[in-house]
């Protein structure tokens, strides 16, 4: 007799086969694995780790600063117009101690100190002629006398001896004189903050360019406001007497002060200053 027949005869049903989908999960082991104990770190080890991380971070900063400094100097990515009396660029960068004395004595606040993007040149004085030129309101001696290291040459006694750069007509097609056109109004508009010494108004006190208007049959602002006599002139572009067009011609006496660039009333600016450092690199 089979087990099924025996179960049938006895009246007890045989257990149903188990469905694998509904099978009860295996029971967990009665005992759990012992937790791994964390290794204790002494205070001395913690301090050593902190010193290492600080050294690593400091080293990264030094490396980044070094690379950011070397690159602009070697590549001359930024060629700045230096203050009056600045010696050869490499010697200037070595001699300047970034004290800011020249900045403090400039009557028109033309001298600024370079920002972080200058690498080794950070804190070195420069002039942005388009924003504010050196108009020699102090007769070019105050910043030189204030320099304690000779980065600004103390041998210079007058503005005509300065060699900051050289003016260059870069956009003749926009120059009003080259077009034979006049100019009326303020040179750079009512919101321009630049200062200029107008000798016919006040020999010693510069005023805002925005406070002085012009009414010119032919624009000659670059010549009219140049503080160096004979540095720039307007020359005829043709032999026709009726031709009003004139070309700004820069002469050897130009010292690169930037007044012509600041006063040029057109955009893009027609005349700019090529810094002395650019001229040194080209020679």
C-alpha cells in the first residue's frame, strides 16, 4: 500500500507540495558577526594629519601663485603704461616695492595699483590712459620724488624728459580730424570722471573733463590738450586748400602721457599710447 493510499484510508490528507514562490525565507543565523573595532587615532596622529593637509593646501596655493606670476611676466600678457620716470620694465618690476606713494601724490589720481591678475606685477603702479591720463598737473615731479627706491628715475626734473610711451593713430577711419569733421560738446560725455588741468581756467587745479564743453569747426582735441608743446600736430592729407581733413602726426617729443587718448571723443578711440615696454619688446 502506498503512503497516499494509507493517508486516504486513514482520513488524514497528505500535506500539499510547497510552492517555491511562497517558500519561507531562510532563517538568519542565530549569532551575528562581531563588529569590526575602529582603530583609535592618537591626538598626535591627528595633529600630524592636519599639518600634512595644511602643508598640501599651502603648497598648492604657492604653486598656483608662482605659475600665475611667471606666466604674465614671461608672456607680457599685460603691457601697462607706467608712471612718469619709470625705468626699464624689468628693472622697474625689481625696484618697485609696491608702496603706493606715487598713487597718493598724483593730483588727478591717474596712477593705479595692479590687481591679482598681474602675477608678479600685483601691486605695481600703472596708468590706464583712456580712463585717466597723466596730464602733468604736478609738472611730472611729485610721483617721481615720492618714489623711495628709484623705480621712478630721480634724475628726471621736467615733463619733457619723461618716456612713458608713444602715441599712435590706430583708427584713422574714426578720427574726426581725418574725416574733416568738427566737434561740439564735452569730450567724453557727461558721465566721464576723468580730470584735466585747463591752464586757461586754473593753472594748478584740474577739473572734470565733463564740465568743459567744446565747439570746434575741426576736431583738434589731441593737439589742443596735449601738455607737451610740439608733440603732436594736424597736417593736411592733401594739397587741396578746400580739403578740411587733417592727419594727427606724432613727433619725437611725445612722451606718452596719454592725454590725447583720454581726450579723443570717438569710440573706438582713434589714438592710443603704445607703452614703453611694448617699444622695448619690439626693438
